[in-house]
C-alpha cells in the first residue's frame, strides 16, 4: 500500500513511524514532511494547506490511503476533497472539523447537549467584550474563535491582562480572522488531562491518557507553547474518571455531532480539566495532539493502519485496540527564544541513545545533507519504560544528546505526574 500523510511535524513523524510497522506499507508520501521524516518517507515539499497541490499529487501518484494530521487542512476540507477523488482518508470532514475550527461552535454544542464545560460568553465586537470584562470574575480565559497554532488561549489574571488580550486578538488581529469572535470563559482549576480517541461516528475507543506541558519554562511558567513535553499515562485519569468521561463527555459528544449532521470520523482529542465538580471539557481538537501523539502511539500495540481503515469504513467496533501497560515520556528540544523570536538554520547534532525514539518537529536538510533547525520545536526525544520514572530518565538521556546553538528544554517534564503518583 502507498500512503499519503499530510503534515510536517513531530505528530506526523510519530504517525509515519507507526505506519511503517505494517508490512503492507510500501511507500509513504509526506506532504511536506521535514528533515527527519525524510528518513522514513518520501517528502514532497507540498504545504499541508495547499489543497490544490495535494489533490494534484494524489491524482498523479499511486495513493491507496491518506492520513490528514494537522488541523488547518482538515478545517479547510481536505478530507472531503480527497474522498471526492476516491481516496479513503483518516480525518474528519470540514463540517466535523468545526469542533476545533470554531471555539464558538464547540462551546455552543456543549451548551446545547449538556456536555460539561466552563461557563462562557461570546463576543463579536471588542467594545462589548471590554464592557463584559468590567463585571466578570478573575482569572478569566480569553479565546480566539478560530485556529491559532495552539496559542489562541490567554489566561488573564486581572482586568488589565484581559483588556490587553482583547486588544491583541480583536483589534490588532494577531491571529488574523481567527480573532473576529472571542470566547470569554470562567477559569477552571484542577489537573489537566489529554485523551485522544479513535471514533468512526458510532464507536469511541479512547487511547491511553496523557499530560501535556504547555508553558515554556520550568514550573509551568512563561508563555504558552505548542507543547514542551508529554507523559503517558496521566496518573490523575483513574478508571472511575475514565468511566465518567465516557458516559458524560465522549459518547454525548459523538451523539451531538451526529445529531447536528456532522458525523465525526477520525481522532477526536478531548482536553479535559478534572475540577471539583467533575471532569469538564476545556477544548476539542479534530486530530492527534502534538506532542501527545509522541507518547500515545509508542504505547499502541494494535496496528495503526488497521485502525485507520476501520475508522474510515465505520467498523471500528470490530477491531480490538490494545495499548501497552508501560509508560512513555517525550521531552521537546526547542530553539532558544521559542515561542517568541528564535533563529533557524542551526546545525543539529544527535548522539543516539539506546531505546529512544526521535520525532522531528522543526528540522530540514541543507543541500549538503546536513540537518538544521527550521522551527521553534525542533526534536522530541521519546522513551518507553516499565515505570514513569524510567521513561523520564531515558527520555532526558536522549534529549541531552541533541545539540544545536541555542537549544533549550524544560528540566521538569513529568515531575508533576510523579508527585501525583506519590500522593
């Protein structure tokens, strides 16, 4: 089989490496891919949002199945486009991808169908939003409606910070059209949990839970990033909570999407907060999380392509999906200054560490073949161990072997989870 994988980051590298385990897979085309993915797939350089270019490539090359990994092309309707060409896909339709593409849609869906989430208000003008800030409780959360590279959520400790958030999103348009509407919602407290789930619109199969580390600096300080590291499973996500999430959140969400004529087929990401009042949805994503995929997929025992095909053919209930009982940790090595200003083109050296997996996020190859940085998040070092402690230790040993000018990593990935296990 020849497979087309859309995307060029660490999540896509994790998907491609897992697909490579299937002996039926011959060629994997990565659009666009990156410097590390080039070792596992044929990289094309076609941008993930170039729907015309991707469609043309799919027509001109032997493609038996497509995997659309990033949010942008899904929201733009790439899955619909490829299915229209007769190519089966893993990834939701544009109508279903709206669950991530519009936070207003997602919040209204939860309100309509009684799915637990934070209280909120929606605003289409900065004047109305600023007036509301005079009366709302703090901290408050301000969210741009549309996609914003994972950076469109601002936690505001006071009214001054909230005013600045509204100004930057709605007036300065730092996220472009994504900031035409904003959601202002109550600030929830409690442990955060990420749960990715396979679904064919009928059956929901949650994957092993994970814990992301969004802030740039140790101790969960600094700016929000796309993710500085992850561990799995998340110790806060107990069997009792998992049961409650299935009954109160996962299945109701799938039913709600069906009722709205937006049947969701693919990977649905549930960003959860375990509050004193029970689990609540912080956000939905219409695809694998990044870097959650980098710890969840190494623990998957069932063949990934088999699952993808079952989802597309709406027979997921027939596939026994199994995960290892081990633990995994991913440590992101990033460019100095990320997520603000950072330089690209820095030569990368990797001293391989036994048992580690290297998922490339922002790397490229120079004409002479040298590996260089091409993004803020550069490489994720992932390791699996019998215990969380062992996985963390192995992941950091691998991460320390990745060097380039300005390289940075958090030193406390997984420590909060270890404290939770001890407590």
